[in-house]
C-alpha cells in the first residue's frame, strides 16, 4: 500500500473504532504538529516522520488499558511502538522512518532528553491538546510554558490559547 498521511489517519480511525474521543485527540495533535512543523521550517522528511508519529502517538492506549488497567503515559510508551509498527507495516516504509516514528511514540510522555525538533514538537502539540482537554489552570499552562515549550511557534500558540485578556 502506498503511504500517505491520509491513509494512515484512516488506519488510526479504524484501529480506534468506537472511541471518538481518542480519534479526535489524535487528529488535534496531528493538526498542531503539522502547523508547528511548518512554522518551524522542518524539512519534508522531518515533517513526514512528525506527522506520522502525531497521528499514532496514543495508539497504545487500548492495549495499555487491557494489559495494565491504565492509560498512563508510561504504559502508552511501552505498548504504542508495537501497535504503530503493525499499522505502518503495510506501507513498506524505510526502516529508519518506522524506527523514528516508533521512538517518538515510545517517548512522547518523557520530557527530559528530547533529542530532536520532531520530538520537541510532538511533545508541545500533545501538551497544547491535553491542557485544553483537561481544562487546565493558568498556573498549569504557565508551568508547561516554562518547563516544556521550546519552539517559538509552540510558545506562541500556548500564549494565544491560555494567556490573552
């Protein structure tokens, strides 16, 4: 099967059938990742990896809940990469591509040791969505701004979303 992010989104939706909240979450993280990646001028190869990782970043949640009774980030990081590999396999992508996507999925709740702009943007995009979906306080948003956000675009989005008056 020929790869396109649209096809990957369709596969993610099928995988998460019956769970519209998680489907919507993944699509929002994908949208923020795509926008931040464009503004931060990632190369086409970096953007392709980032966008695939964003679509699939929480793909391990159902298996985490089944195995551990929890959707905690550490379980998602364990269960996400194997599920992502299975979803990516039919696309016959280069090993380096799949490995990096799985690495990002397996670390997207780990905020120390961020080793690339793709990783940083994925973390920021997930934070933007989670802060909103969780109804965060201004203090929580400010803490994330100070501790997690590094890109100018991500910082700007966070400020626009949570600090205008």
